[in-house]
C-alpha cells in the first residue's frame, strides 16, 4: 500500500533503531493536543553564528523552535557534509533534519524559520554561499504547493522542496527521522532516492554516531 507523509505511520514507528534515546524521548514530549501540521525541516550551517559554532547554532535553532509552538517529534544526528562542488573553497557544512508537529499555519511556520535564520546572523547572499544558518521547509503534510515555480529569493513557497531529492545533505538525515515518508510527487522514499544515486551520500558522516551531538 502506498504511504506518504499526509497519512504517516504511527509516530513510534517513524524512528529507526539507530536513532539516539534522546530522539526517541522527543516523541513523548509532544502534547497530544497538537493535531496540526506534520512537517520536515532541514537544518544547515558552515560558519560560526551569533550563537557559536555550526553545531551549537543548530542546537540553539531547535530550542527556539521548541519555544515557539514547534514540537520536535524526532531529530537526526548532526552530519558533516562537503560543500557543493560549485561553491569553491569554503568550510564543510553541518546538517540535520527534524520531524515536527505544529499548530502554526504553513506561511506562519516559514516566517518563523526565516526569523530564526536572521537571529543567527543570516544575510541574503549568493546561492551556495557560506551561511551561519539555513532552515528549509522540506514537506508539510504531503502538500504540493506551487510546483514548477521559481526558487529565486522572493518567490512563492514550493512544497515539497523542489531540490530536496537531489541533496544528500537533506536525504541522509531525513532517512533517520522519517524512514516511512514518501515524496508527495515522486512517491519515493528518501532511502530509495539515495540508492538511486549513491553519490548523493558521498562524504556525509555523522559528527557523533551515538547521537550525542545535540548536547
């Protein structure tokens, strides 16, 4: 039977065996009253922010989201990721993914993510440039929005994220937090997308295999 994020598996089944106990504990902190959107968010950073190192920045961003009605169901480990081949010389990235539930509307959630980026010191720069924080909305409830629209700055929100299926730094953490998720357009899991193009995961490795990188 075809499954997608709009009709997800029971939450306890979304967590694979190798995810840390902390990530599993996140599930039990989600209020039962929150029956809103179920979303996937990709996090990344490769230069220090106002909050410190890239891993420290990712941790701070997640705490801010938690204090703003975004409840964390699961967190991936934090990964080291090589910069894009077209970006030139720059520091490696740190990436992660979170599976959240929120009673915020999609537009409101997007504005919150952009606000947190600015709080960390993010400025509008060229594509593939170094950045203190990047928060991308990958999927929300399996919705398909503005497919085919431009991804340029100021354009409409496109869901699912139009480039996610070609980004190993999104797919590798995504497998951890939502292994049963299916791309709403392609109908394919993140794991299958990685198998289709093994090069997407090349050079991506967890900072700490035990999952302690969030501490």
